[in-house]
C-alpha cells in the first residue's frame, strides 16, 4: 500500500523521474488543498483540529492564521526548513567528490559550517522546535509528520524531518487506480531494458564471492532456493535486516 506522495506537481523533477520509470503511463490524483488535519486531544470530544494546506506560501500562512501571535516562530521554522533544502543539495555534491577530499571536509569539522543540512542533522526535531516556541500545540503541529519516518521527535534528526516537510509543501498525490498501478507500469519498463521482477520470492541471504563482495542473492521458490547473480546488489531491507539477517556470519563480523 501507499499513503500519499509529494512533489508530483506539474514540471517537478519527481514527476519527470516517475514518468521515465513508468513510460508516462502512471497518472496521479491530487489530494484536496487541505490534505492533512492534526487533531490534538480527544477527536470525539473537545479535541482541537489544525489543518495542513498545500502550497509553499499557503502552508505557512495557514499556520499563522491558526496560531496568531506565533508568526516569528513559524517564520524561523520556515527558514530552517528552507536552509536544509539547499544544504541537502550540497550533501549530494559531497558524495560526488573524491573520497580523500570528502573525508578531509568531514574530519576537519568544516562541513557543519558549510552545510546547514549537516549542522541541523546533529540536532533533534524536539530540540529545534522547543527552541522556537513554548506553545505545545504549535510544537505538535510542526512535528506532526514524524510517524511517516517512524522516529520520535526527541530522537529524529531535524534535517530528516525537514526533508518530509519540503516533500509535501506543494501538496500530496495518490496514484490513480491504487498503489498496484505503480508496479504494473514500472515492471514492463524494467523488462524492456533487459531486467526482471520477481514477486513472492523472499530473499534468504546475500551471496558473497571469494573476495567478500556481494555478487547475488538466494531467493526462496516454493520449498527450494534459487541463486540469482548480478554485478551490483542493492538492499532496501534496512540496515538491521541487511547486516543481521541477510549477510553471512563472516561478513557480519567485519568492522
């Protein structure tokens, strides 16, 4: 299933990339302009409801209307979110630099001074928001989307949170026909390029070559296992599943 996705407005990079992956066949339906509601307290009783509005200007303007007297805090939050958006681009450039130069920037501790994303990554969402306003309701509304990435505000990086805020600033969209349409339209493009897609084929382990490099995966097919080899192996199972369950013991023991 899928909740909803952002950045699918006409002409966006995200829309362009998805069109390439689906040969332009996947259509998206925009959600209403007020695409989220934050309910604080008992939703069946005296709970308060705050609305989240699409549009970069409207998003923050509606917050100010719902929290009169908190304009300064909301403006500061907006500036911090905007700075991490620019900083994320610099972080992408860092990954393209020669390794020695990237390591020099990291070890010299210059990176947080050059890149707001890196600086704010070391601060929790709760720490930043608590420093903006004493209003507990505004704190909750500014933090409301944290269940999307599944980490409490006291543990979540503010930069991580800002990525999500930026992602949904222009609203939210849902694939027409349901989430299954994504795979339905992507699979033909993958196969046309010479690849393949396997469903109901759980990966049991990652295979390593004699040099210890990942070279394939072993998947379950009925009661048997089938080994599939490829030049590049990418795991999206998460760090714990990948290192604790899928890699062999000798690889897990490496520093």
